[in-house]
C-alpha cells in the first residue's frame, strides 16, 4: 500500500511514518516502479506497536531497544516484558496515590456535609 493509505490504516500522519523510518524504527519502505513508497501488513504491525508503546509512556530509545532482529528476538522480548512490568508497577503506584487522594476528598466531603450550617 502507498504511504497515504498506510498512514490512514495506522492512524498516524505520513510525516510520522517518515520520521519512524529516519529513526530506524520502521525499515525503509520498498519502492514501486514509479518510486512510490510501498508498505505491507508487517509495517503496519510495527507502526501500531510503536504508537502503542509511545502511548504507554515509552521513549523512542526504549522502543528502539524492543525492536529486534530475528536473532535477538528472545532478548528483546525479555527486555520488553521487564519494561512492561516496571511500567505496570509505576501505574499501580500512581493509582494507589490517586486512590488515597480520593479517600481524603471523600472524608472531607463527609465532614463538611455532617456539620450544621453556620
């Protein structure tokens, strides 16, 4: 598929696709006889993975480490699992802080509602 269609399917801009290629995260696209970039389902999975990882808070450098050559796949998978576990612990910690704050707000609301009007 050409870059416009690929961008629509991936839900990203064409400039983001070119950026990912420049950074080496997305392999350089094949070219058709007329010079247009050509992408396939594998490229779509890569871009989807990159955007999903970015949405989860990973940097492009982190993502680059997760992208692997076939010979490095086992090590990259282990690194990704460890990074996701760390990210999950970070989210759990944040949720605990938010839950504690929520509890304090509920308690304060209860106190204020139970007081007679001045």
